[in-house]
C-alpha cells in the first residue's frame, strides 16, 4: 500500500513479530505512523495486531529487502539480524536505527565487553575463554564462582551458566556454540539488587533518561519491575542514568537503550545492553508521560522526544509466565473485577511453561501493596492460585 493512501506521514519497519512490535502499534497509531512488521508466521504477536505484516525470515537478505522497501526507517523487535544484511540495507539508502555497528554491541557480548572497557564503563572482570586453561587462569584472579556465557545467541537466561568449579565448567565448554560465538567468562558480582537504566536517543543527539528501576530475575527471566527503584540513593540513580546516556552517545545508539546493571550497595557494574524497547520498561505504558514504545518511534524518526517523567510515585510491572493454563483470557472476569485499577497486557502467544505471555501493571504509593496486587493477578492468570 502506498504511504499516501494510509494517511500516515512515515512508515516504520520493525524486524521481528514479537510483543515489543505488538506494543508499538498503539503509539504508532496515535502519532500517525504506519507500521510494517517482518514476522516469521502470521500468528506471531505483532502479526495479529499490525495489518502490514510481511512474512519472512530476519536472516534472509531477500526477505529483509522485500520488507524494507518503502519504509522510512527500519528498527528492531530483537537483535538477531546479521550485521552484513543491515549494512546491505544501508548501502541501498534505507535508514537502519540503531545502525549495524551499534547493534552489534547487543548481539555479541564479547564485542560489548571490549567496547565498554574501551570507554571506561564499570563492568565485571571478564575474559575470552578459548580453552579450559584460560578459564582456570581467569578464575585464579576473579575467584569462584564464575559466570560463563556464550557470546551470541542467548536471552532470558539461556546461554548463561554460574559455575562453581573447573570440572563443572569443562562440561559446559564442550557444548556447541552458535555460528560466530565464543565463550566469555565474567566475575560473579555479589550484588544487592539488579537495576535497569533506560534512555532514548535520537540521531541528532537529543536524549532523555527514564527513572532507574529495580528488576527481579527468576531462572534468568525478568519476573517483576519496580519503578523507580525503592531506596536507591539519588546519587547512585543519577550515576546509573549518566552511565546509560554516556553509553548511548559513545556507541552511537539511536532509539531505546536499556542498560542492565548490578548494584552491590556501593558501585554499579554494567551487565547487559538491549538496543530496543525492553521488558524493564513496560511499566512506562501506563506509568510515564511518554512510553518507551512511543519514544523509540520518535527517536528512530528523529522527532522530538517525549517526557520520561513518571505519572505516579511508583509503578510495578509483573510478568505473566506460562504454566499449564492455556486459556489466559478466562481469568479476566476475576482479575479485573477484583482489581479495577490493574492494567493487563496479553501478547497473543501460545502458552508454554516459563514463556513470557503477558504482564500486569499497577500504579500507586505503597510498593509492597502494589507488588502484592501485581503478583496476585499474574499468578491467577498463570493458574498458580484460583482465588
């Protein structure tokens, strides 16, 4: 469809048909932006919600080109597109944001660690691990336990192991790696809490920083988020925001950037980067003046960015993780009647154990009360409780 026929002023192409692309539909509609999605199947979450869906593979150059033609800018629901393919799109005059050079930092953890070290960002001690002897030397310096990671291909806890001994590590190092991946060892930080600092940055350099949030991970998967992080000293919150803003500038990130950090009560250590909207920012849909999804769209189109200010003293987001209950909407009557102030987002995903299939958000003044409300709703949707 010709863009003029849609009434939209710009078309943004999103590679990936997951929930992040799906949740971009509402702010795009409000802004008068046409969305196009490249999804592997017509039943992917975004494909269910966005009419202009191209079915294809993110790692197939022909599919990418077919999808990108007619888009004003191409952005991402995930980081897994081969950099060479993105460079080819750029050579054809298609705007890609974030660009392949920036995105590669989120695709390859070794590349990220080296880049962060080069710009002086505080990180855990780390080392490339070509063999067991190198790991032994690293552990002598950093101490056991050690965090082992595959440099590419992991997410939601996959591709990450906490190992207590060289013998345990030996079994892991025998596992096959994805193409181009290497083994990475990192110091195990004894952290008090995990934080996420999100910023949005546009091509001409405007940037805004959201409140720093506390995240709770269970089995490597984000379970809940509290915004802002309760009890975090103002000086450390500002330091986390400044770190995220500096990383976005120095790595030339455009769009949303999430910087996941460890806080040991004294210092901050950068753990991971995500160059797209992120699970730790879902609270912004109801909880901020401008959601992360709207600011991502604004940023990649180089529009003025919206305010990231919160709309309530606290926002709590709890993920709905799949269990044995397949008919999630059957819980609506109970959950919404019990707590009319709750906001529910379901992603249109087939339910599998441990899979993120939705989230709930609640705003207010009392963190413990908000957590109790959010956890109750998420547990009821998942079938953990029945009352």
